[in-house]
C-alpha cells in the first residue's frame, strides 16, 4: 500500500480554464475527503464521500466545483472557469471507518493550483 | 463552528515543554490532532473521543475535556523534529465532517 496519492502535484493554469485533480485513496478506505488549504490556514472542508456516495458538500463550494467518486475508488475534483481565488493546495484524505471511531485520516501530498 | 486554537505560534528552546489548546462552542464527538511540516501533508498524531480520555505516545500526549469542549496537546522535552504547524480537527458525530482549526505554529530552536 503506497498511501494516498494525488495527481498532478502542481498545476498552473490561466483564469477561466478548467482543471481536474485526481485522488487515489488507500484501497480499503471507504471514506474520502477533499480539503482546500491556503498559506497559514487549516484545511478547509470541501466535500466527502462514503464509498461512491457524496454525503456532504461545503456551502463554500460554488457551482464551479464538482467532485465524483465512481465505484467508490478514486475520486476527481474539477474546477470550472478557474479564478485567481481558487489558487490553493487541494488536499485529499481517506479513512477506514471499519476501524470504528479511531479511524485516522491519511492525507495525500496535495495538488497545488496556481491560477494566473 | 471552526474550533479555536491557541496560541497561534510558539517558539521554544529544545527540551522545553509546550501546550496547545483547541476549543469548540459545540458538543464534540471527537478531536483529532495532526502535525504538518512546511510543504508536506498533515500527519496523524492522535484521536480523542468524548469521555475525557487522555492519550499519549512518546513525549506527546493530549486530553479532552468533554464538559468544556476543549482539548489540549502536550509536548514535553521538545525535540527539533517537533517543529511544524499543529492542527486540531473536530467532529460533531461520526457522520459529520471534520472541521479544522487555523493551526498553531511551533518553532523549536537548538
């Protein structure tokens, strides 16, 4: 098991373009989270999945953001018509709640987005 | 709803102790503690569930006061490797999102 992997690690795009990030969680983990983190701040919740079901989306997430987790495996986060304010680190984390209440989150290295 | 962490930053000499606090205005189900080094992903330290238990490993321990909805992280005899930003994350229930505090930056000097 190689842990949570995210791709790409860095993305530079022009304002107005669409970007997509991919997250491959630890294989047996049923819960997957997406967070956004800006410099000096804690991770900001975006959305999370229980298997393939998207259970909650942050109200901060505009209509330009969409996430999927087909078949309950990898997940994608797409940002349409990017804005400079979208520049941030996008973190993915997975968790195995079969462990019960002690399921720690395993984070990926993140995908850093820069919107010019 | 975001938990409040204090202090925002701490500067210590190697070997000194530190306490980082995390408080919430809502009844908590669990508190998570993670450490993040610059440019790296957050790394798990420990989880505390309601019930006021205390956990620890090595020289890092934490407590959870359910009545006060507060958790404290204790770092004793700090080492250079303890440097980083410490985040607490709180859950209101097992099917709630994990909400993170703004972090406490810890700098350890030799």
